[in-house]
C-alpha cells in the first residue's frame, strides 16, 4: 500500500491546498467559496496548535489563457501579471485568507521543477510518443470522450458540446507525448479500496471508482500547436500539457527538487480541496503521476459542490453579476465567509440568493449572536461597573450551559476539523448561542438585579458570569470562520488582557469552564453585526 498523508515521514505540517485558479478573468463567488473553506479549515487546525501549510495560487499556462491575452492584445505573461496583482491577490487579502504561499505556474521555481519531473518520467520509460485525434474542450483544457459530449441546440445545433461549458468542442489531431496512465488503473483501485476516505464525498468516490473500473486510456501530456506553456525538455517544440504542469504545483510549491527538508516536512497534502469539476484530475491523474515517480500520495481529495446560477454551475459566462466585493461591502467580510459555509452543505450544490443571505444575517448573526454579545456586555457594565463578577451560586441551569459548551466544542472540532462538514460545525456553535439566549430569557437577570440581598446579587453575578464565559468559548470557536468579529468580542470581554491573543486559544480547550477570570474588564465594544442597509439597486 502506498503511503498516505497521515503517514508522512517526520513531518509536522497539516498541508491543505486549493485548486490553482485560471487567471483568464477575475475571481468570482465560486472561486472564493473553495478558498474560504480552505482558510477556515487551516485556521481551525492552526488554532489546535498544529503546524499548518495553506497553499493557493494561479494556473497561468494553456490555450485558454493564451487566447484571452490575445483577445486583449497583450502577452500572456502581461495578462497574468496584471490579473494576479490587481484581482486575485487583493481579493484573498480582502477576504482575510491566511495562505502561507501563493504559487504561480509561470514562476521559475515551478517551471524548472516541472521539467525535471517530466524528464524523470521520460527517462523511466513512463512517457512515449504517439498520435491522438479527438474532441478537445479549451474551457476544461481536456480531451473529451465522444460519449461525454452533449448535442448542441440553437446557435450550436448540429455540433457536439462540452457538458460543463456548453460550448462546441474542437477536433484536435496531434502528435503528442503520452503518459502510460492506463497501467495505473489496478493500482489506483487498490489504493482507493485501502483508503476509503481518500475521495470525498461518497458520491465523488463512487464516480471515480466506476470511471477507473471501466479502464483508463493513456494521457496526452504535451501539445505542439501553441507555445504558451513549459517546454518539454527533450523536445522543446512541445509544451507540457497544462494539467500536468498545474497539478505539480502541489509539489513544487513545497520544495520538490529544491528544498528536501521543506518537502519532507510538508508533502504530500493532507487535503486537496477542489470543485467537483476537477475531480478526475486530482483523484486519478495526480495520484498516478505520483505513483510513477514513487512519491507518497495525498491524504484526501475533497470535492465541493457548485454554486449555481439559473440551474447551471456559476462560471465566467453566467455570473450573477454579483462580485464577492459587492457582498462584502453590504454584509461585511466575516458574514460573507460565514454565509456560504453555513447555508450550503459542503459537497452539495447550492444557489446563492441575496434574500436568503439577508434573512440569515439578521436572524442568526445580528439577532442571535450579536445581540447576545451586546446585552451581556451592557449588563456587566450596568450591574457590576464593567468588572466581570465571580460565579458563586451555580446550579443545574449553569451546569447545563457548561455541558452545552463542551458539546459544541467536541462537535465543531470533529465536524470542521476532521469531517470538513463546515455547516454541521457552524450549526453546533450557533445551537449553543441559541441555548445561551434561552438561558438568559429563563433566568431574567434584569429581574434578579432588583433583589438586593446577597443571595440575589450572587445569582445575578453567576448568571452574567455564565453568559460571558459562554461567549468566551464562542469567540474561540468562531475565530476560524469570522476572525474580525471574534476579535472584537474577545476584546469586549476583556479576554485579550486577561488571557492573551485569541489566536493562541486552543479550540479543543474552548470548553474548559472557568477560563475567563473574574475581574476581567468587560466593555461594550462595537456592534458585531450592524443592521443592514437597504439592498443596493
Ligand atoms: N486551473 C484549474 C485547476 C488546477 S488545480 C491543479 C481550474 N481552475 S478554475 O479557475 O476553473 O477553478 C476551478 C475551481 O474553482 C473549482 O474546482 C472550484 O474549486 C472553484 N469553482 C469555480 N467555479 C465554481 C462554482 N460555480 N462553484 C463552486 N466552486 C467553483 O479548474
């Protein structure tokens, strides 16, 4: 059995990747979806105290990019440089994406290593020269099987279309170099059987297993009709197929062939996050390339569903017209990061709607969560001059809240940290928020406050301590999803001063009751989720 991510030799980094995105246009909601998911996953693991490596980047070669650059009258390199610097990197910064590296496939640290990798396979006899003729989709940058195509209608009547891009395929005939992918079918099936979690979700795994069971064809790994790519080292009239070039980013970015120590401590990825459109590349071709080179295989390939528009995958050609920045300027960056993971079960398709986002923002973020935080801070201010009182009169109701927090921690840690069930994890945290709201409604601290006996004041102190300590746990648990508002809450609870940086609080310890010390200075900070303005026209 080949090694998996969990069997890394002497390695410590939990390595997560996003796909590297084509830079033919600016990023849209769909790209941001996968990237935010990866950011939440890696922030979660960082906050467990683990060493983490989060990689994203851009895929800059191939015919699609070349044609876009030509249409815009610039060189492909100039086009890529502009898009990366003016659109891609700024969006990730805006969305608070804490990637450790950003790889571009036009960088020398990548292209040199890609040539070495392919040369090695050639020297080992894994690559041969042959001819191929078949339908090609430039949108996918992939040869299609005739059975995969759909019949065109309307302006495309009589033509065969790519089922994903709904555009006519082109018939290509070329003399190419081929990788002996067909020989890896049995080894791949053996690997899938030995590692049942390798491809997620289950539906994606089944699709891949069925596909491989039908027998694999060898893979054309070079192109000679255009030159925007990495030259094949032994025959520079050819460029390396853009997908072979792109997949190798996961190795070159962490030191393959250049920094052995870094490579051993990071590679292979524990999780490759991808959209389901690029499943076969990651779960068939990529592991076969690694097997051919004797390198260890990734831990998991996890496919997310598609954000849909009008029943179709959201793409450059059918965008909603809504850019990520249009949503963040209205709802805020944190709410944006939260919304897609909260509303759509990871792995399933989902549609975006402004109305749904507004409704959830108001009921879950502003009312349930934001109001709880401001009410508790206001009451500690009003009744105890902003100094968190001690809980000396706890009873069953308080014990139930404590248990609720412990359960939310365990559930969120398993769901977000292990299962990549972001929705399930976020729901567990918000169920706890609801529970704390229920506790306050039942305990009616504003009534207890009127009881000026020592017992009455001890009860009041206990209720407010319990609520504030619960919020301390919530701030830790939500930090991966909504770092800015968690920080605001953290500061308003006086936790920064008494407990130190929020990022240093371990998620697995977030349920340790009694962490926030009595005497902490609680202040009514900025409103976490302000009332929404009117929807822009
Ligand atoms: N360049 C290749 C990937 C190479 S990885 C070695 C590519 N790029 S892409 O720009 O088309 O982006 C693909 C990824 O963006 C998808 O796999 C998915 O993760 C994300 N998404 C793009 N559109 C999406 C939706 N409409 N919905 C959800 N995710 C989407 O393919």
